[in-house]
């Protein structure tokens, strides 16, 4: 069934960010979840074949010998299915020398004898022989998503035989997949006629001399083969197993194990589907005091001020849940709920709140001395601000804490965290706009109150876990403070030059048409340049170019493959095809930016703190961290971002070679440290040592090689990868790396020890203590282990850079406020900050930014900051 799932789902569409293919796992698990939901079994077992021979191969060496080796993307997926079964507490059975179907047949017959209704799910037709009134085989007819029920009547209708006689028919016809040849010239209809006429295969064999015609002679010529087939296709019903059928009760899943494994596999949708099928009672441990005393503001006799005095005084942690909407740097709040540690909650409809209660709520909300916990506090801040309230005193954000504790997870909903940490399941509904909300019986007030009280309870449990993982200080000193900076940056936005962007869009549109026409001219006809099938016909059929990587649908025509193909052929069709694609992307970028301009003339992106496992921020709607910078067209797009009214200029400030400086600090390599302290160009300095020439004699080509290798080493770059990147032989690349490590032994030692240490501890750590857990470092799956090792190399460096720029943002924002400056932060693009400078403050802000960014971390090498100013983002480059 796993193999069928592999071929039913394209491998290229199912893989994790670590590169592990998961299509077989996904398809198998999707099928199992559907079955669990629809059939509601009380007992459950999954049987696996084991590697090595069986009693059948001992009898006939050619049994299944025609099967090809499993394709590379299938590698490791059976092991992953084993892991998933373990996490789900599914009974798994296997026995050396026997096939999985022998195990299933033994269990099926035993179950039927004990009065059970049995379902056997298998893609092997041999299982039809155990079908009876109590045993049904669910047989796949399309992938693994559509199963047909093979009952006695269904088998009889399809094969004109009762199930017990199916092996007789298969012995005569043969089974190609098992490499069991049938009698030449004998098909299913003839075989069924003989078996029915002579009452079974034994009598067919006994009367073989009576069967006339060519078919009869063919049978007589292949009798030994038929007898062998029947011996081999007979399923055993008495395999000795470690568990009897009555012991196969369906057990509660290990929810924490499922969370961790599904995080690794990136199975968010399947996680939701699985949990939706589970019983509401047994799997989740009861939580003392789970009920919440929820009261609406309208039912409070003494108003909100009295409730706040009793339940939300100074120093008392309160959970705050907001119902509203936020986007484009603004928002609106419709209702709020407040909950305390004793599970008391009050709900407030902000559209109907009395003036006195509104004043009490506003004062409490803005009071730093009243500690609050929220889930995604930045979103709540935008919602409340849109209603005229200021939020202060946020001491815990459950989404950020969940992210720091489990950085490789894909989402951090309150429902997931409640399930993981409180063992309390909260049902999830979806609003018309797609936003998930929690739902409990009792209406919206009860739901909101439950969420607010849950936040307080989560703070204690999740906070303790985060502290044990060494991340509590990061939450309090980095993530929460930078969240405050980000919310202001989102609110302010950056000014856009609409006319410039519209002109660019028009230019890109013309370029798209121009390159399409040139591509058509190069081959003498028009084709759909977006159709992989038509491109395959042109490139590999008509133009007979070298084949790219084989996929299920042909040969790949992705950007990397075509760029490599163009480097080999320099064919004008490829030249214009690649340019056509590039211009389409640029046009889409310009169109997206134009659509994102708010009525205030500014673009308000949304920054996310919980997406990248390394700690880097990401930007969406639109993504302003992905504006091209290395091409002339990309720089022209940056001209569309300009200084706003009332301000003098944009300022950009970025760290120079920060990742290499972190590498020097972490490795302690004297040569790299000297390079940075000398003030010379790093890559020329390193190149002079590697190539044994003066720094002024390092050629541009040599410098380029050193730069590619220096950065690549931090990402686990191999000699093969370096050879492809530089277009040189693998041997030359390996020699280059050997000489590099000879000169900079500290780097080599660091790269070795960081992986070994991570394998011992289970995680990597940044300079500031941000951890990334990498359980795959000890995986038996080589592909997963190799990818985890590359992550172990990269995470401390990229994560440290992310931490440093966040601290720089916090320090810069705080210093601007303390200095009384009107200048403000607008954007963060990884190692670069963009500010809007108020008239007369340029010199002061330049000095302030250099000082605060330079003091963001104490490294063994200086942090070098470059600063530039100008009317546009492009002009401010340096």
C-alpha cells in the first residue's frame, strides 16, 4: 500500500524543507486516517514485509525476482511509516521468513472465528482467498484513495468463483507482480470455467488429460508450474505472532509524539485530520478546573472596574483574547475577553461598552504594571489600536513561546498549544474569511472566556518548558521587545512612488512580449512558454538538447535546470525563455506592490517572527524582503520606495559580512580574526593565504572562488556543490577546500565539532542561546541525517545573525526614542535596516545607528556597519 501511495502522489510535490520525500508516507497515512474515520475499528494492526527471503523464495528462487529496486525518492519512507505508526500507537507486526499478507490472513481468520467483523486492506489479490461473510478485503482501484469492498458476492461477480477458489484461478492464470507465470493461452474466463467444472484445481489437474484443444495441451505442458503457483499463493493461516487478535485493541495516539513527528514531516493538514477522527474523551487527560466561569460585562452589577480590581490588579497575570481583524498595518477590535488564573473570565462587546467601563478598560490596558498574556500580541495590538486603545504590559506571548520551544513546527495555534501542553482539546472552526477560531459549547462569550483563561494556564506550563529549553530570556529580552518595534514599523509602512511603479510595470510587460517574440523566432513557431510539456517537446525533441533531470511527467524545465542547460548550449531560445520568465516575475512584483499601496500612499508589510526556524524574520503581503537587489531591474523597483512627506531622506544601514564575522567568532580561527581586524578586504585576504600571493595580486576570479567557498562552508557545501557553483572540476574544488582548511584550521575544527556537539545534545545553539532541535542527526535515514548535519552547520551562524539584527533593532528604536528623534525604523531586510530620517537629524541618526548596531553583540571581531542616505531606497544604497 505504501508503494501504491508512492506512485499515486508525485514525489516532487511531497518533500520536507530538509529534502526528505514524503509522498508514500503522506498517501499511506491519508488512507489510514480516512479508514479510521469511516470504519471506526475497535482493533487495528499494520503488517510489514521484512527484508530478506521468505519460505516462498526458498521454494522458488525466482519468486518476485522481477521487481525492480525501489526508486531513490522511496528510500527511507517505509522507516518513516514505522515511526508514524509508533507515534500513533498502532500495533505493528512483522515476522522474518513470512510476508505481511500471511500475518493479515492469520489475524483475519482468527478475528472472524472470535466473532469480529474483519476488514483487510491490501493491494495483493491473494488476500481474496480469505474473504467470507465476516472478512472483507478493501482493495485499491485508484492509488490508495479509492478502495473497493471485495465481499464474497463481489469476488464471485468479478471472477465467477467463490473467494476460496480464487487461488486456483491465480495458479492457472499466473501473477505477473509475483513473477509467477501462468499457463500460456489460459485467461481468467477459461481458468474459472475449468475450476467450476471440475470442482477445484486438484480435480482440474487430475483430469488434465480430459481437457481438449490447445489450452488443454498447454495445461499439461505446464502442470508443474501450476502446482508450484498454487503452493506459493496459498496464504498461511497459522503464523505464530507475538500478539493475538484480541490484543490488538486500538490505542490512544501519543499526541506529543505525533506533534513532534508531524512537525518534522510538515504534515499540518494530516495532523488536523487525524485529531479530528479521535475520540473526544480517552486520548486527552482530564484537566482539573477546565470549566471557566464566564460572565458578560452586561451582567456585572458593579461594572468592569470592580471586576478588574478583583481579578486583574497590579502584578496579577491576565489572559487577553481579542476578536477582530488586522491587516495592512491597521485593524479593528469587536470584542475582548479577560481571564485569570482561577478561571474567571469576563467578556466585553466593544460596540456597546458604557463610557465608564471603556475608560476603566483603556486605563488597565495601557498600564505597564498590569501584566498580560496574549496569543500573537502584535495582531491584537493592531486590532485594539484601530478601536482607539493602547496595549502595554505584555509579558508573555504564547505563539512566540511555542515557536522558541519548537522552532521547526509549522504553526502555533492556541488549539495546538492547549492540546500539547494542557492535554485539553479545543475544537477548531473556520470563519468565512478562512481565519481559524476556537469553538466550545455555550456561544461566543464562553469561547472567548475559555481562550482568555487558557492563556494564563499556558503561561505557566509553556513558560516552564521554554525555560528548560534555555529560551525564556530570548522571549523576554529579544522576541517580545522586537515585537513592539515590528508593530510600529507595520503601522508606519514605507512610502511608495505610484507613478514610478506603474511605469515599471508597463516596461516589464513590454519586455515579456518582446522576449516571447524573440523566443518564437528562435524556433520558427509559437509555443506556450508556460507549458512544461510543450517546452519538453521543443528542447528535448525538436532541438535535441541534453536531457535534464527525469521527473514523472518527463524532463524538468525548472529555472535551475534551464539555466544550466543554457550555460551548456547558449541557444537563443533558452536565452529569451529565461529572460521572459524573469520579466514575468518582475512584472508580478510591480503589480503586487501597486495593489498593496494603502490610501495613505504607503505600503504596510506584515513581519512574521515564527516562520523561519533559524530566527530570521519574514515579510508578507507584500514580501519586502524579497525585492531583487543584484539586477538593474531589481534596483529600479527599489526606486519605487521613497521618503514620505515631512521627512528628509531614507537611510539604509547594514552589517558587512556578518555571517563570516560570526564564523570567525564561533570558530576562533586566528587567520579569519586577523583578516577582519586588519580592515582589509576579507576575501582578498583569505585568497592571498590560500593562493600564496599578495592581497593586491588576488585576481577577481580567485576572490570569487574564495567568497563562494567561505559562505558555502557555513551551509555544508560539499566539493561537488562547490564544483557546480564555480563551474570547475570536483577534484579542483576538493583541492581548494583542502588548502583552505589547511590555512584556516579553526574553521575546519569548528565545522566538525558543531555537528558532533549537536548530535550529542540534540540541538544547535546561537551566540545568544537560540536552540534548534535536530533529532534527525541520529536518524538511520542517510538523506535525513545529511540534511540535519547541514542545518547544524548553518543554524548557529544564520541564527546568530538573526539575533544580532533583532537586538540592533531594539537598541536603535530605543535610542531614537530616548534622543527625542522623529526619525523612525521602516523595514528590516535580514542584515539591513531602513529608516525614515526627519529633517535635520541625518547626522545624529547616522551616529546613533552605527553605535547601536555595533553594540548589538560582543564578538571577537568588530561589527562593521555601512550607512547610506537618499530620496529612494535605491539612492540610499551604499
